[in-house]
C-alpha cells in the first residue's frame, strides 16, 4: 500500500468516526441526545418488511391460537399538509387458525391489495385515500373464497363497514401503526424517559445507541388497567439513524383478566436494510 493510499484510508476513517460521533450531541437542557432520521424521505423510496404474529388466547372455552406471516411494501408517494403519503402493498400473506381454514382464505384474498394513506407528523394514520377501491376488491375476493353463510366472511364484512380510518388501522395497517410508534425523528434523549400518557400506570421509552452513526435501539413499555383487565405492552426496536425506519421490531402484548388471558407477539424485519 502506498503512503498516499494509507493517508486517504486514515482520513476516511477519521471522517466516518466524526460523522458517527456527531449523531450524539448535548441539547439545551444538558442531556445527551441522538439525532434520528438524518435523511428525509424521498418520493419513490420503497421499504420492504416481513411480519410474523403469534396469538394465544386461554379461556374457559379452551382458547384459540393463530399464527400469520405477512410480507409488505411501503412506498413513499409524496407529502400533503397533514402528513406523508405512503402506499401499502401486501405481497404475501399466510395464516393458520385453530378455528379452521376460513381466516387463512380471507388472508389470501388480501394479497396483492394496495392502500394509499397518510401518516401525520406524530406517526398516526390521518387519512386513507383509496379506501373505497381497496374495500371493494377485498370483499369481492373474500366473497369468492368463502361461502355466503361463513361466519368469517360475515365478520370481515362487518369490520370493513366501520369508519374508514378505524377499519384500515384494524384490518390493513396494524403493522404500520406499530412501526410508526417506534420511528421518531429528531433528537431523542438517551436513557430512560417517562412518556406523557394519562391513561397508563407506566409509560416509558428507553433509548440507546446500538451502533454509532447507524442504529439506535428503542424499548417502549406501557402498563394499563381497564375494565378489570391488566394489559402490558413491551416493544423493542432497532431503527436506522439515516432514514428513521425500523430494522427489527418485537412487540409483546399480554392481557390478563378474571376470564382468561391473551398473549400476542409480533416481530417485524426489514428485508432491505440500508448500509451504514
């Protein structure tokens, strides 16, 4: 190796280290903070994910289990005054339900469907732009897959008649909502922070740097008591500092009440992680 090559290599390493270190700064309150989402979204960006969910319910009827695997894309379409425009497309969907094959058939019917929607600055779904077309397509495919008297077919029709935002969050964009809650932007205080949530007994966010200049680690915990039930949610995620998008995520929800319990574990993995 020549002296010039050695010096260039050293300069590159110093520049990289300086960039990484610059991601952690001290704010006006004297706290160490890490800057997340240093590159804004661009029209045409596509993020690809795989989601796996396991649901277990135990009650006096014996309970229920369900497992599903989804692969989906999120494409950036642009911006409106109330938020970022995205397109959700389900590429693959498989579901196994202890109650029978009908839920699996309904999941297959959703494959290939696309929904344009908007996320507000706080990560909430604020609008669904192509809901009528999405709804018509899904219900037609469900009706073709299941007999008229099937209770799952009736259930899906019932849920899809809810207000578009509510139906979209429950039936289509559940994984997007989970990820958006773990994709903050700007300066995040390192360490444990209490979150403002008047309905929770506990709500905290713990932030750490997994890989300087590249990956931040987040852990969010929320505990609630409601209607005689105790509900705890723990979400752990690794997020790319550069684009602010989830790389890996695991959310575990546990609900316990006098009549039984529910446990749900959701894991989401980004299929096209960016290089640091």
